[in-house]
C-alpha cells in the first residue's frame, strides 16, 4: 500500500500593491500547512507578484522547498477573453522544452 500525503490548498485575501501584507499572509499559510503536516502547499494563481525575466513580465508557478526556489514555470497559454486580460500584464513563455537560469 502507498504512503499517505497531506496536501494543503489555500485561497488568500491578497491585495494589489500590498506587498508586505500579501507576503505575511503567504508565510502564515505556509506555517499553518506545515503545522498540519502538509508536504505540498498549493496557492492560487497570482498569489506571488509577477516574475520579471530579461525585462519581460511572466505569470509563473514557483516551486520552492525550505526557502530555496527549485523551479519557476511561466505560463505558455494566457487567458484573454471575457473578464480575463492576461496579455495586458504578462507575456506568454514561448520556449517549449527549454530551460534558462534565473
């Protein structure tokens, strides 16, 4: 039989331009997840402010462990219909199956 894994998901009350407050809410949710035995914590899209790489802003998933960034994965397909206008703020990543140092 396989091992059990505790996964934590969260939806935080984040505010535009409240970098310190948003940061503190993220840290608190990480502490709560760890305290409940979670091995993986998943936050919502745009939980962390956008990543800049070579002067281009990307909407990314950031995977880290014990304060070390392991992977930054930019979105390749951006929503741009209805209420969503990601192309106003972000550029899609176009280098499929390639990695770069950050």
